[in-house]
C-alpha cells in the first residue's frame, strides 16, 4: 500500500493514556489502545516527541535524540509498542526535531564549555540580527560569557543547529538510522524548511525576519542529502515535512518523487484564515473565501505538478477545528463529519489528531491558571503589555492556545475521563462527560463515519490517485472539488455553513452513486439542496 492510500493518526503521548498513574500519558498507554486504533482503521501512528527533554516546549526541545524520556517509559516499552502495533498492521512514525536542540543537549553544553568542535554545531555570531523568535522576543541570546550570541528561532532554550556543518548533518542522519533499526517506518520532520539558513545572516525587518531563513534553496539540498543517506534507501518509509510559512512552489519541489526529498508536506496557511491582519493572537470569524482559495490553489497546483499534500485540520499546535470552523453548539456532529469528508476525500494523505474521531472540542478553560503552554503564557503577557484588557487577552488565548488540543484524551465519563486515576498534567476539557470514546462507540456516529472514510480511500483508487480540480470556486458557502482517475469522476460538496444552499448538479453526476454523506440525500435530478454542514460525495 502506498502512502497515498494510508491514513495517519497523531498521538500527543503526554495526553493519550496514563498507565502508571502519574498524570502523564505514556508508551504502555499507547500500546494498550492499539486495538482501538486498529478498529478505527488507521495505518500509522505519529508520536509527538518522546525523547529526554526539559519540556520547555513540551518535548520539542530535545536533550537526547536516541533515548526515551522516562516520563513516557523505557526503550523496552517503545520496542513493545512497535511490535504490538505491527501485529495489528499499524506502523509508527516519529517526530524528528532537527532544526534545533535543547540547550541541555550534550552538544550545546560542550559548546558552552569551550569545545570548538561543538561550537561549530550552532549558529554563533558577534552581532545579533533583528530577527524575532516565533515565541516572541529577540531570536538571539547571549552565548555564555563569550560575548557571542546564539540563534534560537523558537524558545531561548532551543538552540538552532548549523546544518552547513557536515558533522552536524551526519550526527542527525545517524539518529534516523538508529530509529529505522528499531522498526520505525515514518518520520515527521519538525519545521524542516528552516534548517538552511544563509551563510551570512543579515537584518530583515520584513515579517520578523522570516524571508531570511525560510525555504532557502540550500534547504532542498540538505533534505535530498538526508533522503539519500537514510530513509530514501527503503521503499516503505513515509516522510512528511512540517513547513513553516512556506509556498506551494517550494512544497511541489519538496515532494516531487524524482527530486528524492520527502513524500509530503504540511502547510498551515488554511489554519491562519482566522488571524486578523495575519497575526495569530487576534480574533475574527474565519475567512471562508480565503480558506477555499487556499485549498483550491494548493490542490490544483500540487495535482498538476505531481506534488503531494499532507491533509489535516487538527494537530498538537492548533485549537480544535470544530470550534474554529463550525457551529459546535448546534451542529457538532454534522460539522465533524463535514470537516472529515473535506480532507479524507481530497488529494493528499489525511491525518487524524487524537480525539478528532469522536468530535472532541476545546476545553473551555475559565482562567489562565489552567494553561501550561509557553507560547500561550508569553502571548498573554505580550497582549497585556500592548494594552489589551485582561478579559480580552484571556478571550484571545482561550481561542488560540495550543493547549486546546493538548488536553487529555477523553476515554469515558469516569473521574479523569479514563485518562488517569490522578490529576492529569493538564486539566480535562469541560465536555469530557458528554464527549468520550465509550459514549461515542456506544451511541455516536462520528467514529464510524471516520471508519467509512478510511475504507473508501482503500477501496476507490480515485480517492488515493485521482487528480484535483476546483468546482464552484465562487460559491459563498460550498467548498467543492472534482477528482478524476481513468474514466471515473468523484464530486465532493461541503457546506461550511449552518444555512441550507441549493446548487445545480452537472449532468454527469445527476445519476451518480452517493459514496458517502452525513445526511440522507437524494441526488436524482438537476438540483441538490445541501443541509447545514452537509458533505456529500457523488461518484460516476
């Protein structure tokens, strides 16, 4: 089965299932739920970082790339997880955080101690540039007492690595080989389009300096080198790059098979359509016209140029899509199914984030004390400093915090929702009693809708292999597209609003077969009326 037919499920290990009752999810907890994931039908699980880390950025500050953080278990636990997953036909994808390391990593500590070899592993300069960290503040910090500064595009405890140094590259390639030998079959590369900084770093006032270090041409060279030295030698490996502030042109290059870089890329443009003036820590209704333009642009161009998208609504860095794009008070179930259809029937590999398959929502926290995420805490303080009221600042953080997706998985309606028997590291969401796996499997319909979508991708080649073309691109409520493969066609209609809307069906689809819909629908005839948040796929 190719990566085009597979569906990948993301797990945030800290929040999935706690088996040793310390309030933190662990590897044995993931292993325990493999039958559940098998029942859902996914082919691979992607684990957010499980390495030793001071957890300043919830594991994306790695202190040792080839060990297991004791909070998650042991290497033996990991090996058991790999084996159990494989028995159930599920492979494992690991998160590779190769742009930076924790300042507690041995390499940085040796560099601080004066070792010239390891100082060359980092980006040190006598004078800092005007770049801004993605977590706020200056992107440079003093390098000990040396008078130099080191680059940290993220938290100051995350020092950027110098990929221009071949010794750094070989160290990182060896990390990939280490995990491949353990049986890992997939790698997700964190912010991998930032590794190729220019040799001479200059001030760049535009967009906080991002053009000076994002998607530089040498980035493609580095990824190709990594491919050839490691995973490119195995035909069954799956690789995905997380691309920060990227372009469709670059993502085509990253994913064209003949270039031997990556299988697919994540981009985040569609999840910034509720950013006022492009700024995250703001609030506005999502811009549907912009959302649709982005989907059509990426879908069409990647299809025409043989690139490949990783498709997703949710991950560990995003608020729950249901809260952002649907009326959850009145149409949570219909909205969940519509969002699922819009990407699972699309051209690209779909990713499900834990809890999405049961329609989990943002936690609806009532105070800043409930938040743990460093980015959210920094943003709250910056909003206050900018003159925003406490009430308004809290409202913005509540809508945009990464902690919205990091709350513990809701397994049942018992105390702590079956995640643990003690207070979890992050508070549970307020809907845990109403929205949980046990209740969903017993009486819900979102989980089995996801099951059907996953099966359809494997049963109908048009979903995995078909081309993409926009349909009704100017409709004010509907995001729709046509997939084509050999002599077959698939029309997918998604109503993104709580109002009905009627359209004319093209002749070829008027007697087509409904592959899936989240409402009972009759498509016989020229017109079709889509109910609130309806999705329907018609095959002919």
